[in-house]
C-alpha cells in the first residue's frame, strides 16, 4: 500500500500498521507465523510501524499545499 503518492495529508495508524505487516510478511516469507514465532513476528511489525511513523512524522515535503 502506498502511503505517500507523492503526498497524502492523512495517514492513519491502520495504514502504517498494514504497510508494516506487509513488509514483515514479505521479508519473513510467512503470511502467518507459527505459534512459536508469533512473538518475534508481532514485535517486528510493531518496530517497523514505529519506524515508519517516525519517518512520516519527520518528513518535510517542500511545496506541499502550494498552488
């Protein structure tokens, strides 16, 4: 899911989590982890979501909102 095409005013928590989940699934190769991997999988999703939100919060888009 593209969160910034090239600029979106509103990106919600659900959008960020969905993108993080997609990334972790792609990297791990698992759509759903086995029970013994669930904690690591969930922590990875949370870490990626936090890093993504931090990035989005800190981005400065020049010319945004200019006519």
